[in-house]
C-alpha cells in the first residue's frame, strides 16, 4: 500500500480536541468545509461553502467602512446598514480583516496540509490509547473533499490511530467506497426516510445516502446511524416508525437520536443569513417519546447524551 500524500491540502474550519461525542473514546475532530446539502436547521452554516468565509459581528463594528475600501475585489458592501460579504467575489485575501480597527470581521476556514493536521492529532495520541479514541473527520461533508479525506485517513492509519468519520453519505458510490477504505467506525447522519421530504429539507434526494449506508453495512463496516430530530420535519410518531422500518431493512441494529438544538443560531447572524428555525425551542429527551417507544426488532433507538450535539 502506498504512503499518504501528506502535502495534500484541504479546507477546514475547526480542530476540536478532547471530543467525546464524535466516536468512541477521546478524539480529535477535524471539521471540513464544504457540503452539498443545505439543511434548513444546519448548526454549522459556516461549513456549507468550501472556500474561506468572512464573518461580521455587528456588536464590534465601528461603521468606519475601512473594510469596504480595503477589499480589492469589491466583495464587501453595505446593505440596510449591515456589512455584507459577496463570497462569490471574495478571494480570501483577508485585507478587510487586516483593516478593521474594531475587530468585527474574522475569517472562517483555513487551508491546511495533511501533515499539519496529523501533527496536531498526534499531540494527544496517549489519550487515544488510554481511551480507545482517535481521529474523527466531520464537516461540512467529508465526501465534498474526498481526496483530502482519503489522504488524511491514510496518514492516521500510518500512525496507528483509530479513525472515524461523520458523513451524510451523499456521494457517488465509488467515491464513498474509496474514502471508507481507511475508516474504522462510521457515524452516518440520516435526515429523513422519505426522498421528497429529504429533498425539501436538505436540497438533495436521500437515494445516494441510503445506497451508501447499506453498502457500508453489507461490507461489515461498524456503522452508527444518527438522526437529527427536527421539529415539524421528522419528529412525528409516523416518522419514527418509518425510520425504524427503513433502517431495519438495510440491516442497522441501532441508531442515535440527535435532538434539535440552537447552538448555531448566532452563526447565521454573523454570516448575514436568514435562519429558518429562528427562536424555535430546542428539543430534549422527553420530547422524543414518539421515537423512544418505537419497537421494531432488532432495532434499538437511544438518544445522545452530553456534549455539543451536531446536525
């Protein structure tokens, strides 16, 4: 087997150490930028575009407009007294940030090599060995940067680090199979059991995700399906029953429920984006009784407890 190309570059937006909710044991989670889905409840809207984005915090803005004057691409403009960034024109030079005296602008996302990330991951190798933890790659959608994901996973295996990934499975089967080659444990997000409802909530069909999760299970890959339970979208008893039947048919033995939360609400404000679930109350375990009472053997449902819940 060839060695990993550690010079391969990719765009990420966060590296989270000591994560305990993204796979077994203590883990370092690397969050990729870029996603083909547009989930209306997305908790990480800054992960959707693959390029580096500029966020604006109105509470720190001095209204000096230095950022507008500094931008060589004219990507910064004023609309309704709000600083807006045209990310189609922005080339990521960050001159707007450098010329902002109030520190109201910041870049979300950075380009890193596989080697740079692996060196960060290796800093906590002792904790992985003691807890049976390792590296998790998440997003965004890791399959949106498949070559980068593959090389990073391969580099981790070269260092004898356990690998886990979180994915929606939205990719061609050959891409999915290629990336999964070096994945030890798979967290598979499932948004809806119904193709039309899935498209309404995410912008894409669930045909590829269902095909790929079945492939992973059939290939004896350890898979944990995870369902973000979203009010008015997939939270009914009928949804619970249909999810259970669907996952039972493809061979899943259990799944994890991720109650809807509002941890990402402020990010929409910083990106000057409209949020479809503004001010909607978060869900808790007691709100998931419809799911928890569904019994389709050998399918077992459990809620995720503790830590930051991601959808």
